[in-house]
C-alpha cells in the first residue's frame, strides 16, 4: 500500500468515524428528548390516574346517595299511601255519620212537626 493510499484509507476511516460519532450524538439527543417525553407522559398518567380515582370515589358516593334517596322516597310513598287510605276511611266514616245524623234530624223534625199539630 502506498502512502497516498494509506492517507486516503486513514482519511476515509476518520470521516466514517466522524459520521458515526455525529449519528451517535443525534441518537443521544433523540434519546434525551424521548426520556423527557416519557417523564412528562408518566406525570400525566399519574395525574390522570388520580383524577380517575377521584371520579370513581365520586361515582360511588353518588350511587350511595341515589340509593338512599330512592329508599327514602319509597318509604315516603308507602307512608303517603297509608295516610291516604286512613283519610279515605275517615271520610267514609264521616259520610256515614253525616247520613245517620241527617236521618235522625229528619226524624226529629217530623216528631216536632207532628207534635205541633201536623204537617208543615
């Protein structure tokens, strides 16, 4: 190998090594940016997980409150139906008493009218 060929070979090797080092530097920069993005993504996922957990707790509480509300409303409805039934029974009893009172009053009026000497 001649000196000229040797210099060209060494120049080629040095340029190849420089290109390789440049590519390695670029790869390292890309890796650093990727690492930063991963750290940011990890933080976003942590925050999202926390929010989802909070939302899950809120949903659980909402379901409990809704269930308690429905149960309370069912008790109120049952009580109201019982109250309505008692009221209807009381009204029926009052109507019956009013009819008896009216019949007795009519009988009393007849007795009084007959005692005065007859009719009207």
